[in-house]
């Protein structure tokens, strides 16, 4: 919870709390389910490789940049603006903000599904609810959380500590119960369960799903706007990144292994991405003769976790865009803060665009298709936005005399730049390949429907980024100013 300095009576956020706030945006049990559905047991090897080749470098780069720009409050938009100027700062801020909107929709959908399982104890809601009702309830959730953030002080920190901590605990519980299950002499449901089963199949399907792997592991930069609210952000922010990397590694590798024990990786349910997390805990309860105890435990944890995610994403993403982006590129109403210092109009704009995305995706035939398409859309737009982080790190290392940092990731500058370029290349490539649908049969009408949405929805996001500066231009012209 917040630290209070007795000298200046100011409330600070401790680094473990920052790590937990970030954890809810980076990885969850659902992320493990999504990629287990795409790659089977091979995802265990993918997670291990990515942990060392991507996650640790990625989060240490965030730590380096957070320490370098510790006095700035806009996170990655500050980093890009500081290294490349105001125009690129705006482009980055808009890209991050807009690219996060499909995930906000996905989180709201997941929250709705968690309530369905809590109420029904089954997937009944996804089988019976109409697409229009699904879209309407998702929009209502956005609105509800705007009011939660608006009226409840410290709601974001409270939800993050409870949700992030609880999700980590139930995932560890799942792993422990897996060990107990195997220790009793029970066989894994996946057969064969051999070393070769953990080797990924490197084909086009694997490559097209890689963007979702990167999406599952990114998001640590969302904590960067809070570095200014830490007592010693330069030194403590990197600690939060190390804690986050360790938690991510434990969750992904051991969690995926456990899924292979309770699921048959060669014959997975079609709706695994939407309901798989609940099936996992339901199956575990059944194996141990405990009924739906584990199911309801997870459903409650998932609901809190998703509420924390939505709170962090609405707040941090909107702050990242509106609080630091060059004001001349934004309509004046968007940057206005209310009496609680919250960009309330930015929240409403976020809600409006999320609703449009949800309505477009609701043209798909059923809730499962909608959920999968919105989820996979994140594997396209989010990695593209993350490329700004790596380009900023490269520029900072190229101009080390200008940008000083108390925390230096990789002392050797040339090697540091090479690692930054590697992360940029793999992220950009995965995002591009992610445009191709992964859950539909190639060449069918459903495949082309999803492909069309995967192209149209990002283009609409681009249009939003163009329209805002145009509005700002005419506002400045009307007021006698000029757009820089």
C-alpha cells in the first residue's frame, strides 16, 4: 500500500506495489491458456526461450528508461518525446493508447465471463447470451469503471494489490496441486507426455501465433507513469521490473506445464481461449473430488484480477497518452483534468472507441468467435506499439552522454544496442504475421471475415490518431495559435 513520508507527509507507492500493479497488465492465467491453445505443450519451451531472449531484456530496458526519465510522468511517451521530439511523442502516445483499446475490450469481456461462471458455475452464459447483449454489458462495464476511478481514491492500487497477489497465489496453487496429482501416481491427460512433446512445431501457424506470446509478456511499461510517485524511482523502479520478470517466469513455465497434466493438449475444447481457465480449475476440482470449489475460487479471483486490469489500463494508458503528449496535437477538452486530477474526458473517449471496436467484432457469428478475434487483435496492434520502447532504448544508448541513468542495462553499449535491435525485430515481425487468422480454417468465409476485421479495425485506430491533431489544429487556429 502507499508509503507516507513523515517529513513531507506525501504518499508514495512502494516498488513491490508498482510490481503488482504492473503484474496485472503483463501476465495472467488466461494468457497461459491462450497460448497453450495455440501451441500445446510446445509453449513451455517457447516461454523458457522468451523469458531469457525477450522478457528479461524487455523489462530491464523499461527499468533503464524509467530510471533515465524518472522525473517524467508520461511513461513511454516521455521517453519517445525526449529522444525524438514532440511529433514522435504524440505518435507514440496515440499508438500506445489506441493499441491498448482492444485489450481493454477483451478484459471487460473476460470480467463479464467471470461473473457468468460465478453465477452459473458453468459456461451457460456464453452459450445463451446474444452478441448484442454481450456488447451492451461490456460497454456498461467501461462506464462503471470510469465512476469507480472517479470516486474511489486509491482504488487502482487496492485492486492491483488484491488482484495481482491473488492471481499469483491461485496459479501457484494450481502448480502445487499438479505436483500432488502426479505424486499420487496419476498420469498426465496429455499423451505422449515426453520430451518431444515440448518441442514447438515451427510452421506458419506457430509464427502467426507468436504475436500473442509477445502480447502476453509485454505491458511492463504501463507502470512507468508511476515512477514519479515513488520515493526513489531511479533505484526502486528497476527492482519492480526484476520482481515482475521473476513472477512472469514462474507463472508461464510452471502454469503451462500444469495445463498439460489436466488437459489433453492434442484434443482441446474449441472455446478454450474464452472458458479454458475455468475448465482448468473445474477439472482439477473433479480430479481431487472437491466439486466446484477450485472453480469458484478461481472465478472470484479472476473477477477481482480483471477489475484490477481494467482499472490500471484505463488509468495508465489514458495518462500515458494525455498527460505527456505535446498539447498542441490534442483537442483541449481531452487534456482537461477534473477535481480528482483524472483525465475524465479521456476515459470517456476510450470508452467510446472500445464500444465501436466491440460492435464491429460483434458481426462475427457467436461469442466464442468474437472473443477469439478481439484477443488475437491484441497480438497485432500491441506488439507494433511496443516497438517504440525498443527504438527509444536504442536512441538512449546511442546518445549516452545526453541521457544518464542510475540503472544501466548492459554496460557495453554496442551489445546493448544489438539486444535492443533484436527485440525490435522479433516484435515487429510477430505483429505483422499476427494479421493472419489463427482460429479459423484458411480460405473459408469465416477466415476472410476475421482477416477483414484484423485489417479494418487497426486502420480505424490510425484514423483516430489523424483526426485528433486536425481538431487541435482548428482549435488553435480559432484561438489565434498555431499547430507546431
